C-alpha cells in the first residue's frame, strides 16, 4: 500500500513566471493606486459620494475610504512585486464588488453590449489580479528575490 504524496505547496513568494509579468503588475497596480488616490482627491465624484449613489452599502464614507486605502496599499505592493499573491486577493474581491454594485445593473437594464463596454476596466483589473494570484510576481520582483534568498538559506 502506497501513501499518497501530499499536494505540492506553492509558497506565497515563489514564482516561475517570466520577468515580463512586471508589465501586468505595473498596469494593474498602477490603476489600483491611481483609483485609490482619486477616492481621496475627488470624494464627491469617486469616493463617498459615488458609493452613496451607486451602492447599497451602509456608511458609504467608511467603505469608500477603506476601499481607497486598500487600492493604494495593494496597488503599491503589486507594482513593486511584494506579497503579490496576497495583495491580489483583496483586489479580486474589490473588483467583484464593483461588478455587482455598478455594472450588473447596467447589464440588467441596458443589455450585454452596454455592460461589456462599461465593465471593461473592472474586468481587466479583475482578470489581471487573478492572473497575478495564479502566477505570482514574476522574476523581476521583490517576491522573487526573497524566495531566492530563502531557498539559498534552506
């Protein structure tokens, strides 16, 4: 009787992705960073004012600024490639929320073509974040340097 081999663990920092992943990190992280900053710069249009108009969430000021802090923090982490997989998780949740609260009503009211047009940014951010969660930060990242250092000392 053979013992089943345990599933191979994927360490949080490990990545076999090519260096070119930096392009995805810069774009996805940069957009999150920019959107997070804008929630504070333009609270009426993009922060609490928008949350009050477009979402059923209670305490729109709290949730808008919380969202902004996460977008800024996770955006920076994605850009520099530090804790990339971990930073991608709240951004995936963020984009699913954006889809549900702001884009699904367009789909239901105006149809699929209007939805696809309006949702293109959120869908790109969502799938860019999922990509980074799956492949990691790539060779040109702090994660890759830390993982290499850890394997040398192991």
